[in-house]
C-alpha cells in the first residue's frame, strides 16, 4: 500500500491552483517559494513534490557555498527535486555535515531529479581494467518532470564528474513514440559499471507508469530507446532499483510501493545490449513483504556482507507500522525462495523521517538514508537500533542518492 503518513500538507487551494492530482498528498518543504519558482509536480511514493518548492533554500545554500566548486575526497550525491538540484557531501566523517557543493540552475537541465547514480564508464584507458582511476567518472540523474536522463562527466579519465555548480550535462537522452517501452515515470536508477577492459556498462531504471525495469546504454544523446525491459505480475509501482553484481548475472532488486513488496530479478547478460530476465528463483520469483504491510519505499544491498549480502529496505510510517524503519534480510534467504523466513520485525533506526531511496557505501559499510520529511540524510552503521553516525543537513526534499563505491 502507499504510505498514508505525510508530515505536512500544502493548503488545498495551492494544490488546486497548480494542477496537482486530486487526492494526492503534497510535501511542503516549509521554506516558502515564489510562484515563478514552481515548475510543476512529480509523484514519489504516493506523494506530490513541488519541483522548485525549496528554491529559497537552494538560493540560501548557494550563498553559503564557496565560489570555487569543491569536490569532497569521497563524495556522494543527493537528488533533491524540491530544490531542483544535486547536492554534494563528503561520505566520510561524523556529526553534522553541511553541503560541499551543489549543481543547480537552468544550464544543468535538471527537471525534478528523483534519483541519481554514480560510477565510471567509457572512455577508459585502452586495455586497462575499468575503475574510477582508469575510466571517466559520471553521475546519472533520472528527471521525472520531463522523463529524461541527464549525464554529467569528468573532462578526463579519473577526474570527478562535476567541476562547476552550473555544469551542463555531457549527455541527455529520452525516449519517443518510436521506443517500446517509453520512459514515462522514472522512480529509480542504477549504473552497472563495466567489468572487462574495452567494454561499457549500462543503466537500469525503474518506471512506475510503465510498471517495468528498463535497461539503457550508459551513454547517449537525444532519443535513446531501452535495449530491453522487463515486466511481470510482481510490478504495480516499481521504485528504487539496486543490484548485486555476480557475473554474468546481475541481480536487480526493487520495491513495489503499491504491493508493499521487495522483488528480486536476475539478468543474464548476453552481450551487445541483450539479455534474459529471470524472476528469481525460477518462474515464481522471490518476493519479500516486510511486515507484511509495511510502507516500503526503497531498497539497497551490501554485497560484501556474509550470507550472500545484506538487503536493507526503507519503509515509511503507515497504519500497520506507525514508525519509519529499516528492514534487513539476508540474500541467501531471498534467492533460495525462502523469503518468508526474512524478519517480520523492523530494525528500528533513530533519526529517520519519511525515508526515501537508501544506498550502501560498500567501502565504509554505512547505510545512507535520505529523509524527505526533514531535509536531511542520515548515515548509520549496519547495526539495528543505531543512532546516526552522520547527519547531513540543509536539504529540501531529498529523494535519492548516488555514492562512490556504492556497490
């Protein structure tokens, strides 16, 4: 079910005047905004978010930041559609952390950034094993307001993907009526880095309107149709895609917001942009319903952990479970069709506030959660009951994260 708890509602008159869908709850950032700032609304996990509704916060943050663009040594990227921006933080450190830099403005072509992924891809050093130091680093942004993917890349191999607060995208692509399916409501994005020398990676995007997972080439301009797509009866409102990479079969995970489930799908890569999707395991497919009935909103996995990796799922407070929470299941349980043995009790973490799409940073084993209800990201050790190790502040409505070393 769609989560019923919404922290603050915008007045009905405002909703009506801007054309928001009837009956949809609207997150109010509380910062106030000029009508000229509001570019439209996007739908995220059953809530309307005004794109540009935190423009005042974005302007204030820009005044606070250094004039020279500063990349943290180990950055992570926050998609914030209310600010219509990508905000950068250092993934290291403790306590309260403020932003290091921000990407925003008309030249960036951001349009309701709902999710972001970071990684590396071509061009790479010839015949070298692909890595962040031998390839070009990028961030990929799913923009739900105009259904585009904007891609921002470094100017040379091994450099950070961003070097300016108003950087234009290196590539922008979208689908057209010639594509089957079309990209119509992206809700999650993950980049699969290349593994072998002289090869390219690809993107996997969850689409709530098309009710599917779509695979795209990592780079492209203009009209770019998906190389393949997958849908089955397990998808009603897929969101928040993540994956575990076990060659040659990446395992994709997504939540379904309407069905309150977590879903696993194998993808057997046949090369040249083609592949076969397999509901895992076999034809039945692994489905975990935390609770059951928890208002699941996003999923991530730490594949470095034992038991096949640790799957973490964020849930928003609803009637059966009136608290925000993270849930943990071991992937060995999931992939062997015994998902019903996954815990039915939530792993409560302090500091959650209407969570969005979480990410794991595999290098430091922390789980990072955007909190849409109070404009923060909280980072935790993977220990149930933990308080935040770090709280990242000065955001509007953060929805998705891209983290260096996230897989």
